[in-house]
């Protein structure tokens, strides 16, 4: 049974893989045997993350630098990843940013910036890896959504909109590419302790306590809590799962209060 979750010989790309949830995913994939490339904009941060992963897992990930909201840079970095890893079997679209303002205070430029990084990048990366996955007979694409894929957020309307879009993009790609043996799913993290949510906690008074009171598991998640579900969705064990949106939230989305 454990062979169903073995990623030995598989090559995985993780955008935003140099910190937070992305780094937790990259660590889990490497521990399961995958060759990993982390794609991010901050090269120094990526190399620091790669060094830490190499010390923990014994294998250094490939470090690639790109702005994943740029079609030209996406095309270039996917080709670079293919050359560096030999193939592309798994893609985690995890890159994300947030601008916390009330809707009436947002500029169009701020709206488009969040949408481009969080949602358009997932489309661009998925489209770019599709021919490589089709060529090898299949693949796995996992798009990282959020609890705001379900719930609104008065202080983060472009973020919530982009994450709602992630679910529908995943369903649409799953339908389009099922015949190519490419499974596309969305992974919906709950409230994790990351740099991104550190900003939210600093800007939204009482957020940590209100969220904690609603989590049946009794704690905010840590990046390593995402690894098991990430490995499952990337592995042969989920070969008949596509178009799904899987929460990893400690029960938050099941709780009324």
C-alpha cells in the first residue's frame, strides 16, 4: 500500500516554494522521493530554503527564479525546469499575495496584481506544463486555494475572489484534461502560521483569537500539516480523484461558530 504514495522518480514544480505552505509542500514531496524545483521571485530566499531542504532530506531542490504572473517568464521557467529535472510530472500552483484593504479603497492596479499572481499564474503554469504531462502519459496539477475559496473577506476581496476562481479553474482543467490522464485538484488550506498570515494578524485586530475559537482542532496549522494531503494528491493514490477541492483546515469549514 505504501507504494501508492511513493514519488520516487517523479519531478515536481512548486511555485512560491521558498516559504510557508509552499515550503511545507516541497519538503513533503522531497521526503516522498520526488525531485523538486521551487519557483519564486526572491532568489536569496529560495537558495536559503533549498539549503535547509538539502540538509533535511539529503537532496537539494532545483532553484528557479521567475515572476509567475508573466507569460514570457512562465514559458521560460517551465522549459528550464524540464531541462533541469528531465520531465514534469507534478505541479503545485502555490504562489500568492494579498493586499488588505476595503473594496472601496482598492485601486484597479492592486486588484489586477493580486488576481495575476494568485489566479492567472495558475492558468499560465498549468497551460505551460500540459504538453509535457501529456507527452509522458499523465500528471498531477494541484492548485492552492484557501478558506476564502468558500468564505468572503471584507478586508481582502481580490484575494478571496482569486481563491474562489482557483476552485473553478481546477474543475475546468480537470474536465478538459481527464482524457490525458492529468488529474487537477484544489487544496484549500485553513489558517496556517505563515508570513502571509502574520501580516493579516498584524493588520486585523483579534483575528488570531477569533479564528482559533472556531477551529475544532484547537490550533492554527503549521506548514508541515499540509504535506500529507499534498503527497496524496501528487501520488498514484489519488489517480481517480480529479476536480475536487480538499480542505486542510482542522475542521474550520465544518464549524458553525
